[in-house]
């Protein structure tokens, strides 16, 4: 984990509370329940890779494992699940942009290598457009998971 994780968490919480266009019950229910992490890796050739992940720490919609008893309830549950995936996607993208900006890891942008969005987590893997400098190698220690 980087030293930026706590600050990013606070920013993500603010965005969830203030800027979300999703169902108010969904965004309010998950305020403060998102944790993020940026894992960096610099190759010997100077290639700068990263994995940014965001996850729910405590899912609070209690009926995702329950079977709906009516069509109306099934539609409501489906809509809430879709809203939650949208929230996770939005927060993952925003969190990544803010984390990269604050850390200075990908100063010239990045290429997205893969993306995973689920109702309880999001992950974006990428490669920075610029090669690592000597300062980057000191500042961003490789983390292997």
C-alpha cells in the first residue's frame, strides 16, 4: 500500500457523498465503505506498471444473497446491483486519476491494460506512457502481491 491510500479514501468518500448521480440510497449506503490501493512496479527496462484497486469494506445492502419473492422486488434488486456496479466503476476511475495525480506516478498519462468492475470491487491495470526516472525508482518501491 502506498502512503496515499488514506487520503484517497477520504477523497473517494467525499465524491460518493457529494457528486454521485446514482440512487441516493445506494451512494449514501456506501459512503465511507470504500478502500483503495495502488500497487506499482518498475521493470529493469524502466517500464512503469500499476494496479489500482478499490473494494467495498462492508457491503450494506443485505439482500443480495436473497431470492426475490416478486417480479417488482427482482427488478428493484437488479437496479440496485446495476447502480452499485456503476458506482464502483465511477469511483475506481476517479480514484485512479486522483491517485496518479497526487503521487506523480504516471506524469504523462497511461495505457489501460485491463479493467475489472464488479458490484463489490474494481481494478484497473495500466502502463505509464513515460519511462521511470532515477527519482521514480527511489520514490516508488516495487510491490509484489
